């Protein structure tokens, strides 16, 4: 189980009785937070920070503990911030500053200086907040009484984001083939993404995968077909094409397990030794949290895996999508988002059907794929682009809607959405900001989740939604 360390600040000016009370209160708070976050993370209390050395020891312990995904800090009393400097310099985990206090209300009839000295987060947290700002340490601040539901909700969001960052730091991405020829936005600095996000992105020859494909047995294919039949409707007589995809997925399973891969890419321009472009094989893998990016888009492959991890345990769908085409009926503009094959079935409004149809790109046999209509509801569209001197996350609020009419001649999975605040501003803002055509759509995550991830990773963020105006568009371009 992942855990958050809880580190409480104080000092020794008020005597041993005060420190004992700080510890007792901190233990009670830890137990409460552990119960509220049960099943998501454990919360573990570390020694009260009274000296610089205790702070150093606590932050070192958090940094080297693989189970620790983040740290919550709170100043029960006044805690001189110079003694936090060396410890904070050692910390390598996401940091939450919980601005709270042990008591919800003031005891107006009995309050005295002893109570004031013990319960002075309003004093101590401001001192601590200054040193975090002075040291330019990425962190999240949550303010309010720790038992209130809105505070617990924000701490829970921090736990989700911190777990995703821990996952990101260990993520290995495989690219079969390279970036699609002549395409700009899907390319990027793989060294810099490893420095900033931890992604180990490496090229593997497609022949490495083809060798595994050729070694898949009929029994392994049969097992995969049983899985397909249990999850999807078989809507084709071309069973051999489906079995070919099952063979691909069985081979990818072996490759992923052997190499410790959490996300991968392929490209239709490099299919030597394969009869089809992977379709259902990729779609089904995405249901298991494996990230994917087409045409060599390693950034969206890793980002989709990361955001799927962030959304674990929440209702809704999260996964890769591509902007495709519009319905520009005035005042009712919609976007049809899809891809050649690889939309994850998490977005399915109905039971996905396995179908086999021609594909006019890639020069291979007709591939099997999942076909379905998309879910509805509020969501976000997120992408990550390389601006040369920095990475930029663009997050847009959208509304997923039911398709206005059937599309019987479009044999792919599809979702449709409406841009906020409207088509003119929403899509213009996306273009001004340099938003890619590959993105991650989620009905489980919100703009707040993405904003927290951006803050904690030091990534530039541009958001688009109902609060975006025409006047904002030029600002996006000038950033």
C-alpha cells in the first residue's frame, strides 16, 4: 500500500508538556486521515520537527522509501523555518502543506496564552509558507479544518496525483518504430521528459516484437479469444483476422512483462513482418492501464498511462483520443474524436463490437477493431507538448455528448464532444496554445487534478473553459 508521511512542525521553546501535546494531537490527526484515505493510501506519522536534524532525517526517510508517494506537513505551533531548509533540500517527494489546526473552534471562555502558544498554525504555517516560496519548492496548499469534507477531498486528490507522479518516475515507454515522418507535435525531447517526469523512453526494433508474435501458440491465442468473447460482441465472420490481433496482444503481454513496460507506441509506417496494424490488441491493453500513443507519440503514450493511474478508483473513463473532424452547424458545433483503430473501450456507451474492415493506411490486411459509440458527460481534454525550452500542458473543459445521428459507414470507435466555452473560443485557444491532435480525454479527472500535477512537476499549464474569453487568446499565443 502506498503511504503519505505526516510531518508536524514545532520547537522546544514552550517546554516538554507542549511537545507531548503536539505529538498526541498529531497521532489523532494521523489516525483520522488514515481512516478517511483508507484503501487509497496509509498515513504514517514521523517525529515532530524540533530541530534541523530531525527535519533532515524525516525528509531523507521519505525520499528513499519506495512506498512513500508524498509528504504532508503542518505547523502545530510556531516552527522556525530555517530549521526546515536542509531537510526540504533533501526531499524528493511531492509536498502538501496542510494549513489547518487541531481545534475547529476557539474556546472563547477559556482561551489563554498556553492555548495560544500551542495552537498557532496561523503563525507557524505562514513562516513555513515563506520558506517554501523562498526556496521555490513546488508544493500544494490545502487550507481549512482537517476534518471538513472539502479538505479531505483535496487531500485525497493530492494522494491521487502523488501516486501518479510516483508511477511516472518508474514508467518505461517502448517505441516500436519512430515518430511518424514529418510530424512535429508528436515529437519531443526524450531526455528532458526523463529528467522532469521520469519516463525511460527507448526504441525497440519491431523485429523484437515480431519474433514474439511468431512464437505465440494456438493455446495462447485461444485464451485471448476467450477474453474477447467474454468482454465484447463478436460481429464478424473473419475470425482469423481477430485471432491475428489476439496473437499480437499475447506477444505484447510477454514483451511488457519482460521489459517492465507501462506504455508503448507503434506506427503504421513500420509494420514489417506484421499482417495488420494492431487494433483490438492495443484497445484491450488500454483497459489494463497500459498507455498508448500512435505514430510514435511517446509523450501521449506516457501521459495517458499516467492519467489512467491518477484516475484509478474514480468513476468515469480516461484514455487516449485523437481530434478528427467537426460538425460546424452554427451554434451547435461538435467534434468527432476517434482514431483509425485505437480508441480505448473505457469510453464505450454500449458493449463494444469486434469488427473487421479495410484500413486505407498502412498497406496491410484488414484489421480487427472494437466499434462503439461514446459515453456522455462533462470531462477534460489534456495534452502535453514540447515548446523547445519547456513542456506545456493544455487542459480544456469539454462536454461529451451523444452523436446526433447514426454513423453506419464509420466502423471505428468514436466519441463526440462540445468545446467550452464555445467552439470559436475553445478551439481557437487550443490552437493558439499549440495543442496537439493527440490527447487524453477523461470524465474521471478535472482541471484541478491537472493543475495540481502541473504545479508539483513545475510544468507550464494553460487551461481553457467557461472562464476563457476572446481577450485570453492573445495571451496564450504570447506565452
